[in-house]
């Protein structure tokens, strides 16, 4: 079976390496789409998508370009040319997920994207497996290795955010513009994809997101004084015809599994009625782990294995009460303003390392994000975390 790879950067070249290493499976790369200036780097490279679209022997197109355009246009053209598509591009999938599936169905081909969420972790595959028996009522996890590395090393090295971010950039864990990671939008894309599958519904990119751009060493140390660790979490819960999703920093007790996730590793979790809690740990990014997930999708197409059951597409409505609890807010705003803003949810203030930490409970995630956004007008450096409940 012949494939074509769009984009030959970190993941794309990893896909090429793994396919070349396959011995007992008849899959080969026929074309590699790259920029004109790179054509000399590989004999299979071309700079015209039509070379791939017009090659009847190419059955699978692998999109590892990243970004929205031209990735979106190329995926649609490949599907319309009746070629299967495998993608690792969570940004374009999160935006056009339903459109891609509809186009694939119309043209009798498949659109697979295991590598878009969780890198080398077979996360989406296991969501589909769980759905064969259960309704999934919760997913959560650490979906971004860059931010986990930063949080982990801020504690290990007793360093400020900017120092560890720079180190992460030097190691290649963070981009020169790290906004998508540290502001939580990379996780938002992955959660939109994951929750849409888990809840068999269209979960739009409208849920609240609060990243770690404002975190400081004092926040890490304050969490440690409470015997807790801070992680940037994706969470989505469902109850009957209601759901809620959010991306937010979360404090976990040091004894909880999430707190033990170190370096740039990911942890993805689901809960179903009969299966209970399932947690998957592994490399959430990186050249070969992500490429491995891409090639797994290609092999499924080659073998005729259908890993995507037909979704029921349930109609769900947002219910902000499904994610709620205790939040801790660090702010230098006037205490009277905070008391007024949070009213009865305000419980107490701690002073730690010359910083004011306000405990707010009970409050829904939606209201916390909303009120924090309002307070940001006064204090642009505030930070807050959700305090996770300790499992009995």
C-alpha cells in the first residue's frame, strides 16, 4: 500500500523512518510534500499536492504539516480524491472534525487521527474501546508535555517560570512562541477532540481555558506547603444529557497519580460505569512516539480494521455545575474587592511568601473562570488553581 506524507518535519520524518523499518507489512512511502527549497533533501519530495492527488496508487495521505492552512484544504482534497487520511494535527482537527468525517463518509474512505491526542499513548483507541460497552461520564488528564515539564522542573529546580520555560525551549520541548502550550490552547484542542468522541457529541471550542503563563515559584512552594503539586489539567464531565469541559491548573495531593507525572510525560484518564477508572501514561509528544501512533492508524487501514464505531451524536447541553469545588486564587488586588466579587464563596486568606492566597468554595469552574477574567482587569498577574478532591 502506497502512502504520501505532507510535511517532513519532526513527526513526518518519524513516520517515514518507521514505515521504512517495517518488514512484514507491505506499506511504502511514494511521495513527500515539502517546500520548494527543501526538495533536495529527499528523492521522494515534491512541492505540488496535485502530484499526490493524481497518483491513483497512493491510498493513504498522512498530514503532519501542522497549522490550519493549507492543512485543511489538503485534507479535504485528499478525501475528495477518495484517499484515506491520517493526521496528527490537533489544531485543524479540532476546528474541522465534523467536516472531515462527513467528507470521508461521503467518499467511502477513512479519516483517522490517533496521534492528535496523547502522542504515543493509544488514547483515542481506548476511548472507542470503552464506548463499545460503557457510556463515558468523565475524562481528564495531563495532555501537554511542555507545561508538565515546566511545572515539574519549577519544583525540582526551585526556579521561576521564565527560567524553566527558556530551558524547555533550548531542549526543544517548547516552541519559540510557547503561547499555545502555556496558555492552554493546545490542550483545549485535544480536549475538544477527546470529549467529542467520549461523549458521542459535538463539544465545541467554547469552554473556558486558563493556562500557566502567570504561575510563579511562590505558587509551586505554596502548593508544596499543602503537600500538593500543580498540574495543568483538561477535564470534561457528563451526566445524562449535560456536560461541561474546562482547561485549568489543578492541585493534586502528592499521593495522587496525577501528581507523580514527571518531565514531559502525559496521563490521560477516563471513567465508565462498568470499567471504572482507566489511566494511560506515556510520551505525549516527540518524534517517534507520535509517529508510532500515525503508523498504527496506517496499519489499521492496511489491515481493514475499523477502530471508529459509528457515533450516536447525542445532543448535550452545557451544565456548569458539573465541575465545581474549591479554588485557590493568588492575587494582589484589594481584599475587599475579592470578598465582594466572590461573596459567600470566599472562605479564607493565607499569606505565603508575601503573596495573598484566597480560598474560594464552593464555586463552579465556569464562575471561577468568569470572575477571574473580571479580576484580571485589576490584577493582570493573578493565578488560580482548582483543588482536586482526594479519592477515598
